[in-house]
């Protein structure tokens, strides 16, 4: 018994690959200098430090007093 769905799936897969490949091949590699690559990093490097640092909390409990 011949499975008619397999050639259709294969043709669809090949058409998808052909449709995707030209845009990827058209992209040129980045020719930025190391200073150009580093500038955005340096401009934003401290913006999320508050998420990475050590967190400290203080509280005041009527039963146990101040906590840190």
C-alpha cells in the first residue's frame, strides 16, 4: 500500500526550506568595531543591578521587635 501523504509532506518541507534560505543568505555579517559593540553594553550596564544585588529587608514586629 502506497502512502500518498509522504510525498506531499516532503514537498511542503522542501518548499519551506527554499523559502527561508534566501533571506538568511542575504544577511551580511556585522562589521562593527569592538568599540561599537561595547558602547550599548556600557550605556546600559547598571540598569538591572537592583535585580542582581543582595536584598535586605527590615521589619517591625510587635511581638519580636525590629528585624533585619
